[in-house]
């Protein structure tokens, strides 16, 4: 008998904002890249990139015993983080519905840093540029357009699988990485939290 996966529990921006205003804010873990986090994040949130969270989830468990809300850009990476932490045995996990985009749209407060393009916009730029360039080059070089076709196939797979290889590759660029949070620093910050 197979067990159905537990549906992701979500929390709306309005509900989270109310909890924050009442002084009952849950622990907020932002699983975006350090670059995305520096651009804009919810005050009081902790940056634990998805890759760090997956790699060190056992170490994080001891410091995440209360309610935890996972945050990313739109909710997809946060849902992946929820799955990883659930599998490790952490209860009381919720995902911010619509992510930081919904939070900002609701007019809730954010801490802002230097402006940079989010990952989705970078993927659109790179994919579109490759398709455009190979389409133009294909006029002179037979078969070059097939590179654009491969990119289109990759984007289709990314949508169907809810993953994005191009996004993963772009996240490794220095522009997006920034200083990677050290797990000891993250744990020390979690210990200091009220």
C-alpha cells in the first residue's frame, strides 16, 4: 500500500502579516539564493538557501522546533524545502503562498538591498537570447536553429517537472551567489532568535 504525499500546508501573506503584527511571527526561512535574499526579504527572516537546507537539514532540525514558514520567490522552492524538512521529521511546516512576490503585492514590509534581476527574469533573458541568436544564425548556418529547439524542449521539461536546469546553472554565477551562508552562522542566528 503506497502512502500519498502530504499536501503542502500554506499560509497567505495576509495571515502571516497579521501574525507578525501581533508579535506571534513563526520562524521564517527564506530558501532563495543569497543574492535574491539581499535584494528583498521579509524582516526577521533567515536566509537558508535550498541547497544548504537540503545538505544540512539534520543539523537544522534541532533549531527548528516551533512553527516554520518557508519563503521563496513564488512558493516552488519553498515547497521543495518543506518536503525535505518533512522527510527529516520536522512538523509544523508551512509555505508562504505566492512567496515574496505575494508578500510584496500585499504591501507587507520588506528589507531592501541592491536591486538585481530575479532568477525567473534571468532565465527568460538567457533562453530568449539563445533562441533569438540561433534563429538568426540559422539563416546562414544550417541546423543552428536546433539549439533553440533544444532550449525550448528544456523549458517545456522545466515546466512539466517543476524544475529548471538553466536556473540551477544561473544560480551558480557569482552575480547570484554572493557569500553563501555558512551553516554554523545560520545555526548561530537561529539560536539568537527570540
